[in-house]
């Protein structure tokens, strides 16, 4: 495996022509009526179907892994004393984990993106009136906002009252009431994401039932999707791009199931990032690395990473470590960057939408399909597939 110093990957090789008319602005109803592209890596075969027939196109020994993260209403609109409009976009809790942040009472600090910040004076307190009760917002610095409220309401409930669902920037409209449910997966549970794991938006209860009946079943994990998922790659050499951090968690019981699964299908690139990060957590445990559950973007390409045991041995070591630490859940942070040259350790199938040109997600797809992403995307374009978050779906099988 080459080291990152020896790599040059030109982002311009991951461009393609995407018209605005091909970007879905609204989701189809019902959820499972979207188109489904089926691609097999081994023989490069490609065909299309409808998403409701997903399980008819996968091996019967497959196990599906879902990201159960739930999108929070992360956009908050405020007005200064002079009438200027300010947008506070919540990114991640500043000094708490997600569970603590969501249950916080009266006081919380968040890292944010702030729209029109130059109009918000450093010493100016901005307020929202919620049924006669005030919610106060104060700048700590350019990216940190302190939020206070005196009435008894957990932060997650407060957000549902004062926030708006953050649709992706390429959806050129404001969110509406329909998006509050449609921009969530039917299995979403754990609040904290500021973007949906959109591959999961196609699943209905009927499709989930067919997974249980026709395959080895479904598992859940959590990765809080950050706004960094939309960041473009602005450097020519992909290796110079700084990958964003995302927080994830996996129950030890799920890792034990993973040890016995024969054909792992990840629902979405977020699930891929968690599953592959689990492998590197195990490698770190074996190597007695400090902070073993903090995975950097070049985990697979760092110096000294050469011959590694198979993933079941790695995961067994990870389970033993968690049990010795009396932990029922692995909580970690990953910046893993998957691009051509990456050797997938765990994931063999991937359910995913169609992604933006010159994005880190296209890089991941290219790595997964042995760099034949252009053929797949050309097929999708020629067959009028709808692109991006509210668009159509694909399943890629290795």
C-alpha cells in the first residue's frame, strides 16, 4: 500500500456534467418508487429497477447496516436590534457529546456557521420569543454561540420549536412541513445530524420487512452527518484536502453481529465510513495506539501500515478490548477519507444516491467500483435518473 506522500490524485478526474434540471428539488412519493440502478463490480453489469424491488437484487446472505441518525432542525433565524437577519446553523456541540447536548436544560454551547455575522455585534444579545418565554443567543467567538433559556424544556424539544430542517445547499428552496418528515429516514432515532443519510430516504416499512424476510436482516449504527459532507474539494491534489470529522457510535452487540455476517451491505456512504472506521479502531487496539477510536483521514495510508490481519481477527480484538473496558458501546470520531487505492475491509455492497461532481463522495464511489464510476454515472444520466439527496438510488455490489 503506497504512503500518502507518494500519492497524487487529480480532482479534475472526478468531474462530470450535472445540469440543475437533473438535481431533484423534491422527493418522490412513495419513498420506494424511485429508480434503482444495480451495478455488479466483478462483471461490470448494469441494469435498472425500482427501489421497492431492492431485495430481489441482493444476495440472500446479505446483512444491511443502517445509519439511524436523525436530522435536527439546525437552522435558526434571528433578527438584530437594527433589523438585520442572522442565520445560526448548528454544526456540533462544543463541550458535550450529542446525547448530553440533546438533553441539556437551560444552557448549551454549539459550534456554528453564522450567516450575515458581520451584522451581529459581539456584545449584542439576540432573542427569540417562544410563547412568552425568551431564548437568548450570544456570540462567544466567530464560530461559537451560547444559547440560554429559563423554562424547563430539553434542547432537542426546544429546537423543534425554533429551528428549521437544513436542506442541502443545492436544493434551491426553503424547507417546508413536508420536509420535516421526508428529510428523515423512517428508522431515524438518534438526534444530532445536520444532514440526512440520504441513501436511507428510499426505505419504507415494506422494504425493511422484505429485508428481514429475504436476507440475514438489518443492523443499526450511528454517524452524525456534518455539514462538511457538502464541502467541495478545492485543491487539485485530493490528498491535500482536509477531511471533516464526524462522531459515530456502535453497540458492542452490533460489532459481534458483524463478526458473523457474510455479506455486509452499507446503506449510505455514512455507514461505509463507520464500518471501515471500526476496522481501523481494531487495528489501533492491536497496535496499542493512543486514542484508538479517533480515526484520521489517512488511516489506511499512514507509514507503517502494511500487512494487517483479516477483519474478523481485528474486530475480535476490538470486542475483547471493549469488554475489558466494560463498554457496551464504542463512541468514536472519524475523518476517514476513502479514495481510489483504498482496500475495503468489511463492506461488500453499498446502497447510495448519486453525488456531486468533484466531491469526496465520488472519490469513495470510485474506490468501491474499481474506478468505473464514470460508466455508472453516464448510464444514470442517459436513463434520466434524478441526482443528489432527493434523487434516485443505486446498489453497488462487489
